C-alpha cells in the first residue's frame, strides 16, 4: 500500500484565539473549531481519604455559572469498611458546612452471583424528605480487594439563585448483603437540593471508614 506524504506548506494552520483545529473536506484539510461540550475540570484520587471535596475556587475547581451542568464520574471507588454506603452532600458556604436540605428518591436492582435471587424495588430507607443528611447513592459496598463502585452524578445549574438544584445519579458495584458477596447492584437516585442559594461545593464520603482508593472526576458541560 502506497503512502502519500504531504508538504507542510499544503496545510493552513492559522487558528484563532480559544479555537482548536479540525479536519474538513477542503483542499488544505483544516478548519478552526471550538472545544467539545464537556470539559474536564478536576480529578481527585483517594488514598485512605475520609472525604473528597470539590470546592469552587479552590485547587483549580470550577463550580459556578461557567457551566449549566456539572458531571462527576466515579471510577473504581473502594471502601475501607464493609457494607458502607457512598454518599454526597452540598454546601452554599464554600465547604464550611455540608448540610443543604434535600428531597430525593432511590430505587435499585440487583442480581446475585449465585443466581439465587434478584430484585427491583424502591427504597424508602435511603430516600430523603427535606433532610440535610448525606444523600446515599450506593450501599452495602464490598470491601474485598477486587471490588469497586463506579457511576455518575449530574448536578444541574448549581449557581442559580432562582431555582432549586436538581441532581441525578446512576451507580453500579459488586455489593455484599445477607452474607453473600458478588451481587451486581445498580442504584438510581435523583432529587433536588432545596435551596435558592448558589451551591459552590460538593463532598463525597462513605458512611463508615474511608475512601480507601478510587478516583472522582469533575466535568463541566456547556450549553449546546
């Protein structure tokens, strides 16, 4: 197969401020382009961490009106305590207090590794009704070295001073319950932070013990 080598003078590489380069069908092959809709903001990596917190304006974190939607990705989270619950809470005072009032829902499904049982149900023990408690988005985490939890949390328009702040979470992990390990458990949680103050910090932690290992990534999603 023959390879074609282009002279660098064949390409127009002139770009513009805050623009990237993308291929097109023209003779010179390039055009200026804008960045994608999702921008990586910050990555935090746990190492026996009691909490992982994203505070606007601290350590290069952006959590303000720059983006209308923020996305947190959970990658290989591992607890130090067996059957603990992974949760989050929000702050309106740059992380001095994580106690925003929340109303939420939660339902889940699981399938046992032994194929002995499965379920799909709403969980009244892990929803919140005008509560400032941490919002659980996983539960019964397995402490075994091979186990981890993964998922997503969307936070909508946290800087609004007009509306409450809605959130959606989807997580999956190999959990442990009723003495059996290796359940595939998926959790769906949603609700709203009942405040019209700007939310400027989010904290994550397990209900007991530490976040032994794992990564949380924060992204901003711009308007289309």
